[in-house]
């Protein structure tokens, strides 16, 4: 597996934990991060999402390792204390593995997987109804507001990566694509693992966070497009 984590016996996973919520993230697969009330439930959710993430991998020209549907294929290689962002519902801890150097080949792979996450989100949004089924408490954004939320978040992500660009209108596909292209250009070069633009995010964490947010809402939109 390209970019595999040395020493991992299977699919390498990091877990960030708080008393209220945990996240499990597949180290070498940006965007494949799921949450749960405990570490074990977060890992269960990650495993359950394997078929969905396999679509992202294929979009990027990759394939998940065999056995991705079974718990034996997963190896927790790093555990990190989460913070308020984790408890709120965001995989926000930058791990030691996120600080690894990135080769030219690995950078290209990160770019392809982030692009694939965006392609999946855009494809789901294109096929979703304007009004989505409400959540168990009657909440949740409808399709266009969710698209706007994702694009707005990506603009903040771009700023964190050192990209200064006017916030695009979510309906202006040319502007959205230009912003995303600028973000990918930051991820494309090799890296020594230092934070991007002298701020906080590393290249690996940026790819993980961007892809996670797009996929989290793509999968939510899929689930809420179906009858209750």
C-alpha cells in the first residue's frame, strides 16, 4: 500500500479521545475518520464506513487493503488526547504521525484522495433532493445550506493553509474550483512535516481534515436523502 505506515500490522489507525467523544482515523487514508462516544465505538464506526470509503479510494485510483471489513485488519498505532474540537465533533488533534515528512509521491497521493473526497461530495450533492429528511430531533441543514457550509469551511481551511482568496459564493463553481485548486497546490509539493504557512496544520493533517469534512457531509446527505 503506497504511503503505508511503517510497523503497522494492518490498516493503521490513530485515535483521539475525550470523555464525551472519540475519533478513529485511518492514518494513510485522508477523510476516513469516524466518531463514537468511546474509542471502541469510534473504531467500530470507522470499520463500518469501509465500503463507503472504498468508493473514494477507487475515485483516486486506489483500493483498500483486503479484509477492510473486519476488525482484525485494523491496528491502532497512536492514541492522542483530544480537546474541545474533538468533543464538539471534529477530528482536531494533530498527531505525531501527521507530522511525518511527505515525499513527492505521497503528496501526489494525498492530492488525489482529497480530490476524490470532493468529487464524492459534489456527486452526492448533485443527486440529493433540495429538502433532506430531518434528524431525530428535527434538525439538520437542507442540501443547499449544507453545500454552503462545506464551501465556507473550505475557505477557512484554505486560510489555515496560507491561501488568501476571496470567499467564494457556493453557487459559483468557477470560484469554488479555483479555491480548491489553490489548496491542492499547497499540498502538492513534498514536505518535511512542518506546519503549513508557519501556522498549525501539517500537510497530512490538512488533507485529513479537508477530506473528512467533505465526506462527513456527503455521507450525511446520502443518509438523509433516503426515507426515514
